[in-house]
C-alpha cells in the first residue's frame, strides 16, 4: 500500500482531481455490486412532537407546528425483528444554531422491498404502525442529569431568541440538536446504545429508555497535534463563551461538523472504533483521518489509533461499520450531488464509494489497508429496480451525504442516504431528496461474523 500512497501524492500534485479519481478507479480492483432492492421514504414525512424549524428557513413552510420531520438518517442497526431497522436522525437542520427545537431520536422502521415503501414500526415489537407515532421512536434525554454543561432543556428560551423552549423538552429534559449532533450509533447486548457526536466530539452512552447513562466522554488529543489537550470542534461547549463564530473556529482543532461520523462495534462486543469525519486542523497529513479504539469494559479510550487515508483531502467519510473484529466498512464521498450522467446537474457527484479496511494490515505510515467494494455511482441494475433512475443498466446513488451502511448478510449491504431535509437535491434537480433504502448484492462474500 505504501507505493500506492506515494503514487497518489504524485498524481495529486501533477493532475487535476477528476483525472486523479479516474486514474485510481482504473488501477483499483472493484467488486461488481447489483441493486436487488429499493424502498423510498418521502421527504415530507413527519412524526409527533413539539414545534420545530423555528430557526430554519427552507423551501417548505416553516415552522412545523407540533411535529418534526423524520429525516437525516445518519446510522442504522438491526431492529426488533427480521427486516426492521433502527435509525438515528442527526441534529435536525444542520447546525447547533438552527436545531435547538429538534428532539434527538432513534426511529424504528421497515423498508418493504416488495412494495418499495418504508413503514414505521413499533420500537419494541417491530409490528407496523400507521404513522410515526410515539410507539415508533425513542427520545434521548438527560433525566439523570449527566451532561456537565448547560443544555437547551434548562433554558426558558431557545438560545439567542425570545421563543419559549417547549414545555415537553423542559419537563423531560429532552436532548435536542442544540445540544448534540448524533451521527453514528451502535446497540450493545444489554440493550443500551453508544452514539458518536460531532459537536464535541463526544461519545454518548444511552439506556434502553433513552436516558444518558454517563457524562459525555470527550476525545483526548492522543497525537498531541496542536496545543489543545482534547479534540474540540467550534461547537464544543467549552468554546461557546467566545465572542463569535470566527473566534470559536480559531480556537478549535477540528473543523465544524467533522466529529464522530463513524462508530463501529467489533463482533466480540468489546470495543468501539470511532472515526472522525475530518482531519485535525494542524495535522500535516491532510488526507489522514483518525480511528480511535474505545474499551467498553473500562469506558475509556485505549490510546490505540488507526489511520484511514482519504482518496482526496476534500473528501469526507459517512460511516464505519464492522464486518468482524478486524475488517470494517467505510463510506467515503465527495461534497457534490447529482447523477453525473444527467446534464441537468452542472456540478454532479464524482465520488461515492464503499471501502473495506483491515485493522490488522497497516502500512509503514500507519494507514490501514483499504479495498474498494462498491462504486455507488455505478451499480448494476439489470432488472431496473431503480426505475427511471437507472440508465443503460446502471443505477447511481448520487446524494451529497450517504451515512448509513449495514451488512444484511455476507453478500448483501443495506445503504441509506441522509436527505438533509430539505436542502439536498441529488436525485432530481430542484426536487427535495427522499430517503432511499437500497440493497446491494456483492460479488464476493464478506467474512461476516455476528455483527449488530
């Protein structure tokens, strides 16, 4: 892998990015992936709740009175029965400032790949429900008062406004998108959950009833890059008292929205692996992302760090998911959207891929071995499951953010986009993206072992 690293650096220096991507597409082995299922959840899907989007302007009429959109899925695990899944919505509308009224939730859903529809299900039984009622979701809360900094539920008014905080949020100490940006999660055998947050970044331990079980766990700066002892984004609570956004950006050592985008639980159920979406600000290796090992028995980081190498420093990752104790799946993407074969998109997606990495195979610079599994912009669809989105037998998944992947079995992956309601337009120009659930069949089976 070392020779490929230096070849990439040389190519990146000599060639424009599109040519670099094309070059390494040709040089990299790839498994053919076939679309074998697709189900779609309408963008305009709502659930019971308090009024939301009071601080967010969209092309929809806001605020959403006594309701909140079911959207922005950023992680997936298996649900209460076969064919059902649990998913998390992230912080709501994209930032701490515009999401303090968005309640953080885990939803139970069932994508029906026969009808192509997605149904809410009962969180406990997995039985279908007629709509996203309170039986279909779990709300995160701090009833145990574990958060060691001020949260929205403790305030009379939403930050920077004269709008009263929802009585339901205050009474139940519900956590909102003004407190955390949850982007990844895993469920343990005891029924509790671990979630990765981007605002800290923090790890959060949540009980079966949604209650925070421990204080948010910060990330030490183990590599000593820069001056801070801990990794902090501009949204870290320690930086909230600085005079303005630029001051917070200057003080942070991690970019905004670059925290724990990926969180994997090894097949033994003993370790978490937390992957930052972006590189540390002062890291000289701009294509290096850090994977931190976390011991569940001690609830502490082990200090073991693995390096993931982006194909280009402008890219980001969307998820980290276990195959077994040493092999993991990573989604890597660019920041563009739209089918590259559709001329209506002026700046279409160029890079949406799924890789397999191996923590036991590390090169001389500390980067884990990386194998291309799926090009999400070139999925075989001989049966035209993708409908009008399939062109010449090829289906694309051209969304700006693709943040959920789960092995269904050794040859099948479930992949879900984050539709960033209502700001992403990757499927059809000027049309708000739905949430799409797709099943991909791999040509070569994974060495899958008891993964949640």
